[in-house]
């Protein structure tokens, strides 16, 4: 099946969870497309990506959309997670912006939410996962990607301070993938 991503970190995480299955990236299949995430929900964006890649490839496709939802910011950045500061912003720029915003509030609680959609031309199957935590007061850790260095777990460690294996056992994407695998009976 094709994983509708060009994000190396995300692809590695998915390949580890789907060990034993033939999993291909967009690059592996010579698909060079950047699908605009213009829907107002994680489910809407993931479904759009899965169906568009399927229409190009005619192969089973898995697509996800995930984001960081911060309670004191009314769920922001949510579906805008990757692009709320524009296309040229780096992970560090986004992380520092969010720390500065959250520092204005006492409540630092947040969730990573991930929705993964499998589409094979007929069936649409959805997996979902949520990881609860907090926004750290500073960037910590050098493992992972995206918001891992500011997402603090109840044990005080950020996701970027965990090994890939530890993170894959608890991440919202891992939970969504395991939910999807169960629904696919694989």
C-alpha cells in the first residue's frame, strides 16, 4: 500500500508499525504531488489525500492528518498545525511561537490527535488516536520531529527525549495505526 506522505519521519514511524507489509512512499511510486489540506477536520484532510492518491495510483492508500490541539488556545493550531506560520516556517519557529503563546496561560494541557484513512477504491476505513500531554516551557530533546520537542508527557519527558521505539508505542499516530490495523484485520 502507498503511504500518502513525503515526510521521512512520519514514513519511518508508519513502516515500523506496519512491519512485514509492503509499504511505499509517494517518492517510491514516483508520485510528485502536494495535496492541499484545505478541509476543516483531520478526517476531511486525510480522506481527501487518500482518495486523490488512490485516483493517481489505483493502489491501496493510507493517508493521515494530525495535529497539535492546545486547550488554552481553543484547540489551535489544530488542522492548521503544519502551516499556521506559513510554508516557510521551520519546526523550531512554530515551536517557539507556541511556547510564547502558551506561556500567557496557566493551563498548558494539549493533545496530539491523529486520523488515518485507508482507501482502496471502495472501502474507507478510519483509525484514530489521541495522546494527552502538555506544552513544555522550552524546547527539549533532539529526537523526533515536528512538535516532539515541546510536547511534554505526564512523566515530564518530551517526545523528543524518547527513543523512536518508546515514542512509537505511545504516539497518537501509533494509536491511530493500531486502530486502523485492527479494523483492517491485518
